[in-house]
């Protein structure tokens, strides 16, 4: 494939490369924390989608928010797909094994927290990860999840309560 010569294509390539350098690790961790069984593929798909839509981005500075929202949506869709697929499997599936890359990103104390996070309902888990791990505001979380700010408050509150109970039960 020849190198792009159009200035718009060069700008898109450079912008995407910057976005990748700055945010790949955090997007991978986000996918892991949200429960993706294949976080590398989820993040790769998110970057592909933003690459395809680069020209339609109103504000290139909003690319990070778009990428974060895309990772959340793709993870959610992947989990739903797997739930449906598993319902139609006659034998129970083997335990999902995390990739070496995602395992290397996590320390032991984080594994305990992630185990408790994965027991939460998906929307509560998403709200907590976006709020406490990424430090997003309620309006940013609402945009990423496609819900209202009031729903964000509800999911965050219920998730915090459930996570606190789960962590205290492990002690």
C-alpha cells in the first residue's frame, strides 16, 4: 500500500499515531476493567473506527472522548454477544484466560479489586471505572455510556455500595 500523499491523509495518520501513543495503554486498561475478554481486539477495533471517522470528527481534540466511548460500547456489545452465545452452548465454556499483556498490566492488589468489579452489573462497573479510574465528570460519563447524568449517579452509588460490600466480605 503506497504512503498517503494527500495532506488530509497525512494529518489523519499523524493524529491517529499521537492518539495511539498517548492513550493506547489507558484504553487497554479500560477494556480490561470493563470486563472485555479480548481487550486488545476491542481497543484495536476502537482505533479502526476512529480512523474511519476521522474526517467527520467536529473537533479533533474530542477524539479521546470518542475513543473512550467507543471502547465502552464495543466492550458492552462484546459482553452481550458472549452472553447470548454462551446460552446456546450445550457444554459450559472453559474459564476465560486473560492475555499475557493485560495480566502484566495488573498488580496483585488490583486483581482482587478487578475480581470484585467483575461481579458488578455491567452499567455499575462502567460508571465506577469511568468515574474513579479515569476521573471523568458525570457529564463525561453520561456521554461515554449514552445515559443521563441522573442514571450515572444511580449506577455509581449502587456500584460503590455493592463494591464496598464485596470487598468487605473478602476480608
